[in-house]
C-alpha cells in the first residue's frame, strides 16, 4: 500500500530569504545600531514549532527559540545572527546543525521576531 502523507495546508516547503547582519562603526570608532542587508541567497525549508527539549536547551544558554526550520539540501546557507524572512514573518537564527552529520539537511533553531527590521 502506498503511503499517503498527512499534510496540513501551509505546512509544506516555503522560501526563506537570508539577511545578514551589518555591523557599522561610527567616525569616533564606536559601534552604532546595526542593520540587516539582503544577501540575495535563499533556500526552501519547512517551518515547525520547536520541541520542548530544544526550547529548554536554548533557554538555558540565554537564547530563547520558538521554531525550527529544516532546510532542503545539505549546504548550510544561514548562520547564527542571520535573519530569515518568509513573507511578512522574520526569524532570528540562534543556531544551526546538521542531523547525524550526514549533510542531507540543515536544522536552524530560530526565534520569531516581531521587532526586527530588514
């Protein structure tokens, strides 16, 4: 018998654009408010709520997460401190890892942010 996946509408692959943090230094040598610049890189991934285990693990390290994004493809495209944008939602990357180190997919641990700008 062929397996029929139970897919909820809206939970399939979505396109995420990557914005990279741009640190700037003023004329006097002090760091100023940073911004994010579009890197013209993107990837397809599936967005899911973070498990309670992951939420507690990252909270202990001082980095609260709300979601995980599983990237389709092996090459890591985003890194910590990047901003992932999908439609009108923004996600701040706290960590990335490759499950089982076989490089078939990347998992990004992210926090949904309502106060982030592009």
